[in-house]
C-alpha cells in the first residue's frame, strides 16, 4: 500500500517495501570500428577520419532500504522506517527494529540494531546505532565480535561497551568495555581499540594475565604499530607487582619471501634483585640465583638477507645475566615463546637457556657453479660466567672459509680443499691469527663390480701468529706451525633382499645390508705447544681400522588402492681397532650403536649408545621418541645419560604430550627433569578451549623456586598482524 501526500510532499508505504537510492551516470562511449594498420603500429592517424562517440546513461544502486513501513519526506530527503528494517550500505548490512535516515547526508539513527561487516565477519549490535558518515557509526550500549554469529545465538565471546565509535579506515574505539564469554563478563577495560578496517593498523592487542608465587600479579598489554605493509613494531608493556615495570619491544620487516628480520628486547629494573636488601635473601636462596644486577635485559633477534648472490644470516642473543633466561621462562616475551617463534620463522633457535657464553653471529655466504664456496663468519660472545675468570671467551673477527671440490680432468680423481683463516680475539688472554689449509685427493677404485671402494690422501698445514696480550705463558711465542699427513680408504658392498609378507596392508618387507671396512691414518704431532681455541687445534693422531654393519629396513603396502613405501627402521654398528702403541692394552674402541624404528607412519623411535668393552659399560645413552596422529595429538619422550670420564656425568629426561579432548578442549603437558640431581628443571601444563572463532588458554609454568599461572586469549581476526600469530592474543 502506497499513500502520497501533497503538503508536505511525502510518501508512506506499507507491506514489503523496498526503497532504492539510484544514481544516474552519463558517459561517452566510442563506437566499435575496424582497427586499421596505423592503430596497430601505434602511428598517428593521417587519414583525417574522426571517431564517432555516443552518450550512454547508466543507473547505479547506491543504497537499498527494506522495511514493513516507510515514510519518505520528499523535500527534506529523509525517511522513517520500522519493522524488519534492513539496509545494504556497501560492504555493511544494517538491520534494526526502527530508524531514521537522511538520504542526502547518508546518516541515520537506528534502534535495537545490528551491523554485519563483510570484512573479518565483524558483527556489531547496539541499543542505539548512529550512522555518522559513509561507513562510520556511533554505538550506544552495544557489543562487537569478529566472527559469524547466527540469529538469536549468544556470541561465544564479545566486547560489550557503553559507548563505541567505528570507522572504516580507523579503529573501533570502545569505552567502558568488558570482555565477555557467553555473555558473562570476565575482564573490564576502560578503553580498547579493535581492528575495523581492511588493512593492518596500529592499536592494542589482547592482553595476558598471570599470577606467580615469586613475581606476584603479572599483566601484559601489547600495542601494535603498523609502519608499512612490510614492517611493524609491537610494544610489550608488562607490570609485575613484585618486580616493577618491564618494557618490551619487537620489530619485524620483510622485503621478499627469503629476506626478513625479527628482533626483540626486554628491560627491567628489578625490584627483587637487590642483593643488599636483607628482605630479598629468600628470593636468591630459593631460586639459587647468582646475579647481583638490578638492571636486567635480554636482546635477541635474527635476520635473513640476500644481497644479489650473497646470502647473510644474523643471530643476536645478549642477556644481562644467566638467571634472566631461567626466571623469565614463560609469558608473551619469555624464553619458551621466543624460542618457538624464532624457530617457526627462521628454522633456527637460540642456545639452551643455561649456556654461559651466548653466541652472536653474522654469516656471509657466496657459492659458485664450479663447486667452490666462500663463507665469512663474525662471532661475538655475551659472557654470562660468574665469576668472569681469565682468559675471556674467544671472538672470531672474522673467520673466513673457502672450500671446494674439483675433478682433475677425466682421471676420476677429485681435488678438495677447505681453507680457513680465523682471527681469534679477546680482551684478556692470548690472541692469535690462524691459517688452516687441508688439501686432499679423493678417488674411486674399481676393484670389483660388487665392491664400492674409495681412497684419499692429503696434507694439512696450520700456521699461527700469536699475540700473548699480557699472558705470561705465551710471552715471546710469536709463531707456531703444525704439519700433518693423512690418508685412508673405505671398501664396502650392498646386499639386498625383498621378503613377501601379508601383514595387514603391508605386502613386502625389504632389507638392505651394507657392510664396510674403513681405515684412517693421521700422523703424530706434539700439539701441546700450540694454542687451543677450537677443535682444529687438536687433531688426534690416528691409526685405526673400523668395521661398519649398517642395516636398513623398508616396507611396501597398499592403502585405499594406492601403493606406498616408507622406511621402517635401521640398525648401525661401528667399532674400531687402534694400532697405536699407547692403545696396545685397549686397542678396541667403544661399540657405537645407532638404531631406529618407525612401526607407524607417525611414530619415531631413535636410540644411540656407546659401549666400552673394557669394563666401563655404557658410556652414553640417548633415546628419542615422538608420535603425531591425524587429529594433531603429539607425544614425545627423550632420555639422555653420560658416564664418560671426559664429560660431566649427566642423566635427564624430557617428555610431553598435546591431546585434543572433547568439545574443542586441548590439554598440553611437558616436563624436563635432571635425574642425577633429582630436580625438576621445568614443568608446563596448559588447558586450551578452542571453539571455531576464539580460544582461551590456562597455563602453568614451574621452575625451581617459582610457580606461575597465566590466562591468555586468542580471538578470531584480532591480534594476528603481519600474518604471524602473536602469543596470547
């Protein structure tokens, strides 16, 4: 039903009413004509012909309004609407019980309204929603969520606010906001910014909350700063009630898929770390801490950067003290999270958190098609030893390695070299410059069609230019030199057999046996008068023959009509006989055993052991196991023991699991324990509830002297800038 009124000019419509705002666009269109040669050749038309044009008018729908009742004031360009009000505005769809719209200004006010924004599935509701601009809104007593919600469904999570402003190219500003789970308020924030535009933007990310026996209450509110589409900064202000305010910053950039950088830094003026305060004695005693500094920090980062044919790798790891890495083990910027994030990004992580000398390296690599490669390494050491005794750890400034392999015409002989120059520098202690030049000839010997035989021979010259640097033990020792001769060979064969079996979907089992005998000789040289900086400086003389018994097992099967084959395991045994006079009473070397079993596609068991045959028993044991199934459940268990006179006796275990339980619930647990000390090094447990568009994680972390509890949220489409998940958001 449509009713028209003359004074004032207006129209009232009832029923299934649709009102469209249509804009007419007039433009000129050229007629299609046959293209001549001058057009194809890009030449000017000299024929004098004029192209004909015609005027075309097109109609474009700007806004569509649907309702049960609409009153339209023609003079003012305003409408009132009620009953199933629905408005399509570009990427937004607005629905309400009733509303007023100014068609000229494209503004309006709506009661009990909902906005669904296509980008990021943003869903907003409010008692009153004002449309203040093209795609901007002011919301009173409403809530917002960034995932799809069905009509009448209680949102799994939401931000409720008494007042909110939303812009397409800015932010969603929420005042007096509460974070709610199933409409139950769990966290209050006086103000919060949420993403509301189609590109990365500056704003607060979701916070992390923790509680610790040692540190007290912990609150982190990360703030993301968008610098450009390929670079950003994230600030991590963290309040720790018993320690003070910790600052954190993260910077990232990328120039292409292979060139990127990622750097982080934290600083804390630690209120617990005052050794002169008698009230802090329990803190040092319970944790076994040895640091004496209150200004504590950790700077770390990695970068991959290609410059033409040159490849560079940068790794930074600088801490104020060793206790920092064990104390600040968890949280958004803790050691565990940093270790995992850098490994996921670069495929390489940091040293163990107990390493006393933290390595900082810059590596530059260039390779050529002829098989040679040049690598330049710079190494700096962050010395965390307590006390710092002389000599200091060595730096490499720089170490240059040039290696290659070239065939000698068609002789079947290859010439290889691995030249190294290293400038060993340190503040206290002897320094040196060393040139190491190993040269080798390698050839295959066709003894038999059933045998694989290789022989090699080479020389190695190492020269030292020594700077005693005040070290009395090296005074007047300017130069040293070492010359070695080495040669050796290996002969072996392959024996293989397939066995037809019928075990489930497996129809064949394959066994390859590779026995071999090898020999290695290295001339004897008294190296006690040489500096000892790394493994190059001590090359043990050898006169040893080895046997190797290598077994490899594979299976072949049929799964769902498709054939497959995979490795099932291996068993390797190696032992040598030492002909040197000093080993005449114990010529047999320890038996080296390496075994692996892969009974299932995703189950891996690896065992390594060194066994002494003269009564010392097992010198070293290592067991590694892990399992992953199709649901994403993971299990792992590692065991290590050492009983070698040349090493510190240790025995430790690591284990953990991550299991998907019922109703989007995930449980995770891992532990590291030192068996020789009967002490737990660290223990972590987390329970994650992860429905379709959000998750909440409750986590605990134990280290000696401290138990910490944390709650972290992850929300769909919030807090994942740069395509990389940030922790706890």
